[in-house]
């Protein structure tokens, strides 16, 4: 699962919601951390330049899979796995994700 941040457009979305084996925040373009935080809210917030806290509740809602019982079960298992590895905050409400910065998000020609 990828939280994709397009700071230039002021837009944040979840991509690859079926991939519950990974979680990252990808920032397209360059921007100060404060601007990235504004674009991420309320879904996530930066913890450092390389990590972010992603809200368990907001991420689930952004994936729009409430009616899919199998997905919900797998999502809960992903959260439980993250907790077992220490990748949640003290409240259990946020998952820690790596932040990947893509300063040149233009597609590459082949």
C-alpha cells in the first residue's frame, strides 16, 4: 500500500490498497516538510524526514473497502503484524511507514 503525496497539487491518495504486505509514503516532487504534513493531513503526519505516522482509521477509510470482509480481515492482520514488530505508536492508532522522496516524479521515457 502506498500513500502517494503530490504536494504540487495539494493531493494525497492511497494506491495499491490490495497490497497489504507493505506500507510507504511516497512524496512526489520537492517541498518543505511542513507543506508535506499539510498535504498528508489527516491521513498521516511526518515523524522524521524518513518516516511518517499513518492513521489506522484514516487509512482504512481512504481505501474504501468497508464492505469487503476478506480485505478488512487482512487489513486487521496487517495492523496486528505491524504492532508485533513495534511499528505502531503508543496508542496503536498510527502505523510507522517509510517516506520515499521522488524529487522528479515525471515518467521516464524508454
